C-alpha cells in the first residue's frame, strides 16, 4: 500500500522525490516524508495529514539543504502505530545517521525490539519498521559498511518488505531490498533510481529493472549493483514498459477515474489483441503451460480480492459453461486457511491488477506447494505474480491510478473469458465455430462500451434523482449477481453510502426486511435465463416502496414498466454482457460521489495495492 521513491547522483533530488510521491498517491496513504543526505548528516521532514501530506511536504522541503543529490521519499499506510509524524517514514536509528523506509510488515518485530532495547536502543515510534534502522545501526557499529549491515539485518527479519536505506557515513549510497512487495530500479545518466511502482519513474529513465525477492541493490551515482542476500551477484532482468508519462497523468479529465472509465474500450480491445492464430485457434500470453497441460486440468480454482474477485465469479460461469470444467472462486485471504484440496490436475488462477496483492500471491504459492499448476492474470509485466506463475495472461489496460478499479476490471473479465475459451478449445467442449462466435462477441465489446459512455448524461440524471438516498441494494441473478456485487462495491467505495449486493433469489431470506420507502434497489435486468424470476423479485421490492433502477437492454419495454429509472445498454451474448452492464454502474457511483463532493480518485481508508495480509 505504501509508496517508495529514491535516487542518488541526481541534482535537484528533492524535486524528483516530491513528484514521485505525487504519482504514488493513488496507492493510498496517511502520512509522508523525505530524507536527503549531506556530508556527515541526514536531513528529514515528515507530515501526517492524510492524503494532504504530500502537499504539506512540498512546503516543508523549502528548508532542505541545497545541493543534495541522494534521498528517499515515502508515503505510509498505517499498520503498526497510528498515523502520526512520529510514525511516518523515513525512520531513524538512535544516532540519526541511518534512515529507513519500508513497505510491508516485519512479523517478528516485537522480539527484535526486545533484543534491541536490551542492548540499549531507544525506539521513537510505534512502528514495526523502526527495528530495521536499529538493526542496521548495530551492524554498522561492528565495522560493516551500509550494504553489509542491511544484508545482515535482513537475515534475521521475518515478513514482507521492500526497503530503502541511506546513511550519513556513505552519503551517495542508496541500499534497497525486497521480499514479497514490489521494488523497481532505474538508470538515467549518472542518476540511479528506485520506486515501488512504475508511474513514479515514468519519463525519468529509459532503463527499468526488476528487483526480485531476497535480492539487495546498491545504488550509486552511475551504477547499480544487485546481489542475493547471500552476496551472490545477480543481473536484474530488464522491465518491459510500453507506457509513457502521459498515460499516468489525467490527460485533461477532472480526475483519474473519469479518464480511466473512458479508456475502457481501448483496454478491452488491447486485451483481445492478437489472440487468434492464423488457423483461428486461440493463443494467450506467456503460456508456459502446453495444450496438453491444460487439457489435463479437471478443476479450476480462482483466487482474488475486491473487484478482481467479482471478475473471478463471472469467470466461473464462463469456464463451467464453455469448458465444462468445475470452477471454484475464493477470496484470496481465505484460500490458504481452508485447507484446499489440490493436485497436479488443478489450475489455480490468481487475478490481481498489480500482480503484487500479497493475499493473492501467497494463495498461489500455497496452491503450487500443494501440487497445482498456477496461472496469473495481471496488468503489470514482470510483477511478482507474473514471475512466479507457470503462465501469465496480461490485461494490457495500462496504468490505473484511481484506487477504484474500472478499466482493469473489465480487462480482467475479458482475459478470463479468453482463458475459458482456451480451456474449451483444449478440452474439445466447443466447436471451433462456436469459439470463434464468442470471440467475435468479445471483439464487439469496445463499441458497446463506447455506446454506454456516450449516454453519460442520462446516467447523471438518474444520479441526481438518487442524490439524497442513503440505502442501496443491488440485485442480480446468474451473471447479473457478480455485476450487482461490483455495483454495490463501487458505490460504497466512492460515496461511503450503505450499499449491498445480493442474488435476487435471496431477497426473501432476510434482506427484504430492510426494503422500505426511500430504499433504492438497482437491478441488473439485462436478459438471461432467469429474467422472468427476476421480474418477480423486482415486483416484490417495488410493492414495498423501493425506488427501482434497472440496467436493461435497449428497447426492453417490460423492464421499463417495472422501473422508476432505466440505465440502457446494448444487448450482448449472455456471458459477455457483464462487461457492458458494469459500465453504467461505474458512472452512477462516480456521479453520486461527485454530487456528494467526494474525492473519487482517493477514497478514504482505501489503497490501490494491498501488500500486507
């Protein structure tokens, strides 16, 4: 969740740090800070004013010493210790000559802290991170250099981390390491750079490299040296990035979310690009699994979090209907703890926008340990999940800055549909003509999404009519149910309103007790096999005074008669339709949030990439 940016050998390093932190704000944070080195001393400033902390830092850094060329910046999401200046990174050792920034959690920090305090160290914060600074201090006191001191400290640490460390005694050296949480490196002339995510370095360097788990990097002006924690030299793999700086900026839109919603046709089109071989059969990305491997699969397990979980629920319908392979969908944070039954005939599919969601990454590791094959669906090339999976399916959505997922979600659904069709192809459960027909339906999605986006003003009118409502229920049946879950999630994420998603058939099993005048029921009423049953569900809530909003296919008069408001969408093949049906719900949640005067890009308490359990 936290963000890291650092550089050495760069004139005006403070400007880079602040700009990088601004680009990393989408990750969610409650405090921020920077440290720069000077000969013989460190200079640090921090702020703890929620998502305004970076703006506050921009004023505080006016007091920074002139001429600094090495420094590190950090945005923090509190885990250990409440949000405060004292707990904000960078954190110092006892001497004030070592500074550390850290993403992740040090699981054995309590026992390490007890040992350090017995040795005379005094902790100034309530964080787990501070023990790292004091461990490094201990080893420096033994005569080690900074890199060796960090290496020694990390040998006793348990947990997840990406860290950057500077010392007043080696003012041009920046030491970094990672385990389970992302860190990338870059070079630009004499400048050596690092960051926790790609947007922080876009436009600053043409050379990016991936730091892998349990590797340590020494960044000096003009050079980067990477070794394992045991000291063995490593050549870090180059990172392939086809994004430019403009792709990480708002591009003239009011906010990133509105920009990214409008990028969805392109995200879907790019995800579908070049998937057909000359003979008409499907091919995917880094499929290090052969057709024979895939044809041996007898069960699919999908693990994901948040909106990615909803994409997984939709994939279950497609995999089971098209490929006739049983599919299960798990919340990633629960998967490992239910003792899943896996073997080499199982395919575990991890869905993560960043490819760094720790719960999903660890779920896939558990699946592999139990014998399953592993496939990652991610938006980031060379991310942790991409590197560790047996096969990767990239969503090609480009950078998504807004915390709430929009274009990456639609790209995930489409990518998982491609996986379902590929499984159908290797299992022989659908003819080549049927697969081609479904693929054609997927290729029709960008135009349909464009059509829905062209109706934004109609959605705005509905949002204005609902602006004072406080309670929302989203209902759907069949593939409409995951769409309802996503619609409710978007509204609560952005507007902080009570919103719940339910399968419409469950109404009588409790939720209907909450339906009363003033309650808004949003129904996914595009045509599927349960349409007639769904009509009855809507009639039930309408008779109890609910305001009914339906997502319905163009020209569906029966749906219009049931509704107070209709969000019209083009008709599409049943399993493909959710990609279209989600879009007006995104627009609805966006507009209601704006009507409430809320920040849609950075909803309170949320983070883009969750890298702690």
